């Protein structure tokens, strides 16, 4: 005779706390709040940015002129010099900073001993924590006089200029590009390194022919993110760039950027006037430039994912 036992229930009634799942609900609420706030911000900037055309009845071609004069009669709202200045300053800054940043990332990830890496990484964090006004003040008191004195002997008249603004930005974005490139390099599978070395390649051949191609898309993403940082910088650039609303024509000449001109004119306009609407249009333009960089970053990240797969 075999003993039979009552079936054991494998299910139980969920408690009220488990049914509510507060952690999940709080997380969803926070994510939804971020989406809502971002949407409201975009709508606010976008609506104010088109008031120059809707309320002030300015034609769209107005902003593509090269003349900016809020107090003239009639006023001129051409922001093309500011767009060109913004793009020009950040491109030159990226050209200067990228080789230094990637070289430093390669040094820390592949060459430097542990003690050197322990010094370089905190130094990068110190660079990130320096306020932009400090960079601008150093640019005024050290960089601009240095350029004016030393390049004058070579036949160049350089002071407050496009080149000075790009140099300041190059220093500011260097930690961003370096840290992201370093993370990309250390994420490369170790098998790629050991396989290359096992085939007889030297360390430098491995870096050049294996690691750099494998990390190329990630490094490109780092450069784009650094350029995004440069595009949004205002105070440090404004202090050394010269702030002249003209089309960029030479690295030695003063120019201005969207952020610099907004900070210069924001105190001289009244809300609701066409001059103030023009500043909002400049802000919307800067937002569209940022969107373009975000899309580029996402495309580069998608390409890196496809390559890794």
C-alpha cells in the first residue's frame, strides 16, 4: 500500500507591495517625466524660435544674410556669421584636440604602466572640473598675450581671434574625447591583442592595424561628442574670440558664435520685440545643430554595433 500525499501548491498570492511594484512604477514615472520635460523644452524653444517669422513677419531669408544690426533702421537679423563662426570654431578645435586626445587615450590604454595611468586619469578629471570662466580668464591673461607677442614676430597679427577661441575649446574638449576613447579601447576584446601579438606583430603594429580600426567608430563618436560640447560653450569662447559679427575669413581675425552673441545681446532686448525673437531664433538654430550631432552619434553607435556583431 503506497502512501499518497496532498499536492503541494506551487503558487502563492502576491502581496499588495508586490502587486504595486513601487520600484518599477517610480522608474517608469521618472522616465516619463524626463520625456515630458524634454518635449516641453523643445516646444518652448521651437515656438519662441519661430516668432521672428510668425509675429514679426520677417521672411525666412532674413536670417541667411550676413548683416546683424538690431538698432539700425530697419534692423537686420542675419545670423549666418554666427552659424559659420560656431561651426568654424568647433571644427578647428576638434582638429587640434583630436590627435592629442586619441594619442593620450592610446597611451593610457596600451602603453602606460599602472603608475602613469593612475596619474593621467585623475588629471583628466581635474580638467573636466575646471569652470569655463577659468579657461576664459586664462585665455585673456595668458593665451591672447602669448599669441600677440610670439606670432607677431612671424608676421601674424593674432590676439582676440578665431584661433584663440579654438585653442581654448580644444583644451576644454580634450578630456571628453580622451575619456570616451579610452573606454572604447579598453572594451576591445583581449583576444584581438593576443592574436595579433601571437602572429608576430609588434605592439605598435597591433595598435595601428588592429586596435585603431576596431575602435575607429567609437573614437569618431568621442570626437562628435566633444564637438557638441564645443558648440554649446559660451563664456570661455566669448572672452577670447573678439565677438565681431562678421563672416569668418581668417584664423587671425575676430569672429563670434551663436552662444556668444546671445549672451551679449540678451540684456539689451525686451521680450516680445523682434530683436528678442531673433535671439530665440539663434537658440533654435543651436538646438537644431545639436540635434544633427545627436543623430550623427546614434548613426556611429549603430555602425559600431553592427561591426561588433
